[in-house]
């Protein structure tokens, strides 16, 4: 399957505003409805407990299970669609918020974003003008370390960051977590470069920096 530049939407959007608003507002609306019911009906006992804790439980399930589950279902459909199109899934990296699929044979790249799950992007690898690893290094001396590692793709004027490791604590640069994250990022960057070079052979004219 060959994807041409004419078939690609120029602007890649990681976030769908409407989807994101709905995602964050649904639990708020549930809280509001529960509050109105509680006030108007003067609930007591078990009913009052349910009206208070019910929305809390719903919000937790919605934020921690709902969106990840939807993203997982969309990922599976996304992969089936790629297979049906003849997209050769040579390498796939499953990031927490971005899925990156590379077709080395036909020199194509496909992306699916967690907060834009209904709009996959498929384009020639030549459009990835540059790709590099960011080890997230911060601090100096004994304070030097990182809490996140990623690879970054420059697609036109857009930079897409995909995390290969992320934590709420800092690790030393020679820790297994950071080194593994760097290794994963380096692999993707190298595959992207190879796909980019092959894409040039197919007549796409983007220059890799």
C-alpha cells in the first residue's frame, strides 16, 4: 500500500476538543444531577450515601477505566483497518497516549491518539522530517536524573512526543528504567529514519534533517 502526500491531511491534531470536553465534563454533570436530586428530594440514609458516593465511584471508573478501555478498543479496530488497507505493521509502539505504527516495507507511518481516538493518521514516512530521542535529563551532579524518556517526531511544523518511560519520581540516568526507555526510543527513531529513506526512493521529496 502506497500513501501519497495528496491523501494526507496536512495538520495532525492530537486532541479532539469536543471529545475531550465530553470526557472531562460527563462526571461533572453526574455530580450536578446527583446534587440536584439530593437537594430536591431531601435524601436520607442509604439513598443519601448513594447519591454522594455514587458519582465519586462513577468518576473514578470513568477516568481510570472508561477512556483507557475505549482507547484499547479503538486500537484494535485501528489495527484491523490498517491490515485491511494492506498496511504492513512492521513495528508498533504502544504509548500511553499515542500508538505509532510503522510500515517499513511501504515506508508509511500511522498514528492514533488517546484524545483523538476516532481519527487515525496515515502518511508517507518522508513527512517525518526529523526524529530524535529525548532522555529528559535534568539537574546537575548528584541531582542529575530523569522522570521521562520519549522519542519526538517533527511532522511539518508539528512535533509529536511519544513517551517510552514516564514516572512521578526521578531516576538516575544509568538506572534500568531510564536506559530501557532510551533503548526503546532509539529503536523507533532508527526505524523511522530507515522508513524515511525508503520513502524518498518512492518519490516523496521531504528532506530528513
